[in-house]
C-alpha cells in the first residue's frame, strides 16, 4: 500500500490517555494546538457561511426540484426545523400511513444542514414510496457532544408523537415484542454516528414506535482511533483517475479539527454514545446496516462493527495480513458501476439474520447487513460533494452506485426489516 506523500496531522492534536481499565480519556492538547484547531474549524465555517447563504437565497426565489413538502418546527427545538418528504404518488389527504425513514446529515458534527440531503431524500421517497423525514442538530464547537445527540433525540421523539404525520406505527408480525413501528433511522458520516447513538438512548429504545433499524452510511463510528492511524486501513488505487486515485484522503486534515470541536476533554472515547462502534448488540435496534466507501479512511471501523455485531471474526486494524488490515483491496473493480453483492468475499458484502439461525438464541427477528461500495470515496452519494471532489468519470461512477445503494437499502428495509 503506497502512502508516500501523505501529510498526517500532528499527533499532539489527537493525544489520548488510557487509564488501564478500558477507559480512554480525551486529553487536552497544547495551547498552540487549541488555537490552531479553533482557527482552522472557524475558518472553514466562515468560508462556507456566505456560500450557503447564497444557496438559500437563490433557492428561495428559484426553488429547485426535490424540495421537501413540509418544513416544520417543534417546541422542543424551535431553531432546528425538520424537512418532510412525501412520496410523489402519495395523496396527503389520504388516511393511509407510510413506512418512514428518518435521516441525519453529515458534516463532522460541525458543518452542514438538513438541506444538504434534499436530493437524496426526495429520490428515496419518490422511488420507494417511503416517508422521509430529515432531522436536524446543533453544531460544534458551540454545541459539543452530547448536545447534538439530544437534539436528534428530541426531534425524533417529537416526530414520532406527531399524529399529523402518516407514520406507519403498526408492528410487523415478525417481531415477538411490541414497540417497533415500520420506521428506521439513517445517517451519513457524522449522521451515521448519531443514528447509531440515538438508537441507544433509553427514551428512544422504550418508545412505542422506536425505529426497527439503524443505518450508517460511511459513518465515523470509532472516535477512539486518531486520523493518522485510520489512514493506514485505507486501500490506495493510483491507477484510478483523480481524485479517487490520489494518494491522500480528503478527511485526514479535517478529522482532528472535527474531533477537537465535538469531543469534550476528559470524556471516555470508548463511550458507546460517542463511539457507537463499542455499543452492545442488544442496545441497538434489532436490525443494523453499515455501508462504507472503499476509498475512505473511515471504512475499516464500519467493517469491524458489522463483523462484531454479526458474530464474525473482527478485522484487526493492525494486522500484518492486509486482507484484515485493509478494508477493500488494491484492485479496481472489474465491473464498473456495480456493487459486489452475492460474492464469497465478505469484505464487500454480507447479511446475517437471526431468524435464519436457530442457534443464535434470539427471537423476534433482527440482523446485520454490511456493504462496502467499491472504488468509491467518502460522500460519493452527495451531489454537492461530487461536484467539488470528482472528475467526470468519478461523478458518473458515483451516480450509478448511489442508485444501486439506495435500491439495495430500500429492498432490505421492505423485504427484511418491515416485512409482515
């Protein structure tokens, strides 16, 4: 694996302290590092603010295709509107209810808004006849952990309690216990972390219509490992056109600033609410799905979590064997614009369902789905990120794979998670 020329962040900015009892505390960096990280993250936010203002101004006067049907606020979080997407075929005067997917946007806990996923949410709602509700949360550094997590919790519970929304609140007969509606929660990147974390909170778990599935798409799930270590688990494919063939990762310079902004000093980095990679299987929804991009330094932690939850051998990120240390392989996929489903190589896909195995000792359904998208970058399914990071070939490949991934997720939800 070629890594020459990579610029790793200063290890001082990702200092950790292990107390020897399984607790790994977030340590405060030096004063210089604090100033440097603060300057970096606020510079990024300052650079993006006018661009987002111009986008919002333009869309106010010239609404784009794919906007939500409703933008709504709740008293619990009046400054954090949610965005609601009805399927195009749905009659809003109809009494019929819809299976519902809650989504959470990306941005390293510091950037972005629920508007960022409008195109994805609209396409998913229209094509698969699913109600999609985009949740919102406050951003770090002003709102560090766990403020954003509890914002998501409050908005999720408010939406589930909102009788004006046609959420299907019936429990599929598959489940032996009540309290599971035809709902699921999905997040991108930092949103994937929040989707897995909010599912563990007591008020969400005990809710009469708690989501039956949590889905992470290229999530940052293990905040106990610094960026300069994660980069070692990423394959490099220099023969691909830029930016996929670049011998660097766009996240490597951002992650230390995101971590500094979001993680309180002294907090346990292995807290399952901060790093859901460490969550117990029974504290998560019955079904979990982890999707990762092969050319992403975050992919290995999703793979490890999927394997652990499924009871499979957990890949060692420090192994001498590259088949365990690297999430993916060095070869370009022979089938362009395709997913590697149904193959024996479980590095790219597997599905484990408890009802398929009488020896699991679990009743009422549940399972784990893992999918690694070959030759894809972090954010491949976002048109905004594609425009910034991709050449023509990269954009075309990402667009095809986005459709394939969303179709596969819809199939899994309707045929497995929500089936009667």
